[in-house]
C-alpha cells in the first residue's frame, strides 16, 4: 500500500484531515506528570495518542523536540512511534537534507530505522538531494514549499523571471513526482499562496499544512485551498492547541475534545 | 573567546585550514575493526583524531552518519566529541532548520547538549529561523549559501532581479552578521561562485568549504577564492579521502599522511 492510499484510508475511517503534532515541551506539559511518573514524556505522548487516535489521520513528530534529549530522546521517539496504531500515518518532521550520499543516510534513518510513513525535506539543495528520499516509493516526502513563519518571505517570495521562488519549488515538486510519492509543506498562514500551490500541484499530491491555531492560519481557507477537488490529500497539523489543551490529570480528555472539535471544524469546510 | 578567535588560533598553531570530516561508513572502514573491536566506530574515530590532530583546524561530524545508528549513534557522537582536543574547532554538520521555536531546540541540541563550536544551517526558511542559532554569540552558524552538489543549481542559481539566489543568500548572511558569528557554506566545486561570495562577505566571515577531493573541487581555487585577504577564515573540508585513506591496522597512519599532505597543499596556495 502506498502512502496516498494509507492516508486516504485513515482519512475515511476517522473522517479526518487532522494531524496532531506531538511537540513535547516540559514547560507546557502538565506539571503532575513530572512529580509522579518515571517517563513523563512517554506517558504524555501515549495518553495523547490514546485520547485522539479516533479523530486524526496522522501524527507528526518534530525531531528537534526529541533530539534535545539526546539518547533518551531517541528512545522516546521510538517508543512513541511504537504506540501509534499501524493504520495512522506517522510523519517525522526533521526538515532534513544534505548532498546525495548523506541524504541517503537521513532517508534510511527516518524510513528504515524509525519507520516513518512520511518525512519533511528541505529543497534548497536541489533535486539530487531530494532523490534519495524519493527512492522510498511507498513513503511520502513532504518538500518544504511555503513555510508558515514570517521570514518565509525572505527567500521564498523572491521573484524569479516573474515567478516567486516558492512557485518554482512547487513546479519542481510536480516534476519530481515520478513515483507519485511527493508531498508539499505549505503554511496555512499564507492562504493565497496555498491556493496557487494546490493549483500547480493538481489533485494527486498531498499537502502537509501547519500554521492553524497559535500561528494564526485560518482553518476554513486551509481546507478550501489545501484539499484536492475531492476534499482530500490535505493533512492539517495542530500541535500546541491540542496537546497542551489541559494541564491536570485529565489533560488527555481535553486533548481528545480539542482534536475532535478541530477535526469537525475542518470537516464543515470539506 | 569567540569562534573566529578560536579558529584563528588553531589555524595558526597547526598552520592549517584543513577540516577533516568524520563521516563514518562501515563499508569504507577497515574490515579488521569489525572483527576485533567492541566499538569499531569509536576506535576508528579516536585513531583518526589522534593521527590528524596536529594538522587540522577543525573536525566536521556529519549528523546523518551518526543518526542512522539511533541511540548508539548519539552515544558515538558524544564520545567522539569528547575525544577531540578542546583547542580544535568542532563543526556539527546537520544542515538543520525549522520555524523559530523549533530552530531554538536544534540550536540547543547542537550547541548546549553536544558542545559544537559551529553548525551548518539551511537558510530556505528565512531570517527568523536562523536567528535562534545566531543567539549563540560565541559560536558560528555556517549558513548554506552555495552547496557543492550538482543540483545546487536547481534553486541556488535562479536569477532574482538579475541576481542569482545564492548571492541574495550571501547578501543576507552579511546583513545577519550583527554578532559577528555568521559563516557560509560554499562548495569548492563552484570556484567562480566562491570568488563572488567571498567578495560579498568581506574579510570577517568564515567559509566552510566542502567539495575538494572525490567531489572534484580544486584545492588551489578553494584557497585562492575562499580565504580572506590575510589567507585565513576558510575551513576546507575533506572527509573520505582522509579518513578512508588506509584499510589495514595502520589506517590511521595513512590518514595522518593524507591530512598532512592536504594541509601542506592548501598552504602552498595561501
């Protein structure tokens, strides 16, 4: 089963385009976990997963939040991934890339060692650096196209022969999609660009859309512009608003409610 | 002591602009290490370090080659770093970046947890994502400007209002160098671009220059175009040609000779 099929299946089963970002952060997590639990981060993740697994299509793990714990972080990453039901898409968000033989090692780490279904990849180094990721034909590589942060404009909006760079990147992604396993990262904070990118990419390329919630992206526009013509292949990520919704022993219930609520809000616009 | 001072000191002491890349790779390493040693990778790195520490200014550890071993790789990374003499510059080459709060975690991992002197950073996401790295004022962030791989042209050579993107990146690096801790990565495989970039950056910004050796970059041009007007602040990396120079029990001697030879070749052009 290739990535798009897996995504479509879980989207249909859970009626959801919602991706929950497991961006663990001690300062934002319920305090009681650190008083009473051996492995508070794993306890947090497993409770969040158990509470939200029926209303999401994907979980996204941002590598930076795990790497900062060194060896223990790697262990936590592995154990969290093990706890995610097999039918749900796992996105490892490391925004990696490097020249060819090195990119191959990154791809191997993320897909083979950590069993990601999808990864995020930085395009600045060009095609030969993206290719080792694309060789994993049943996986998906979400290539950064239009990121959600304010300084995204610094380079991504530069105009190249009348075309902004991010659109050149989108055109390349379409060109690179020979195995049907390219995706694109596009921030919900830039809805007009999202609309243009979906138009360039067509109906078969999934979009990973961060930036709703705290960053200020509009859910309605993320859905309207980000989905394909069948209302699918958009993975709308929310991290902090969901995983840090509650602060006490019942925090997972709050996460569950927040996830269900956002899933439903997304669906009203599909 | 800030990064440029540390680099200048070791450059002077070892009379060297040479950086050795510790890109471990089982298939290229001496076979006997895997028959006879408990931790062949650490044994390899420590022997290479011992054999080359008097002729280098820096060691560069490419994160991908360590991450692929999971927890063990992190341990190996830490132990290798511990073995590098304090006066030698440690460059952790992960080409990381992400939006602000995430970039901060990457910076923390590389500078605080792993004690890097310098890191490599991908600029595609723009200034607010580079800033968390720059907040480490005594460290150096080598920002990808012109990478050494063939597909570097895909985006880096796109022309923006008559200026190629990589030159726009160079201009931004100069602008971002408020704390004097920016560097730039420029591949030796593109000598003309290297010349232009050094001109844009001036004399105070160090260049990390990969691509001599196997990738085909010319050492003479790397030195001529990459150094500042005093013949300094260029860090010329070689990985495979040095660390895989020998294949038997005396492999480290071969590495030592290869490093000394390249150090001396570099110096003939300074």
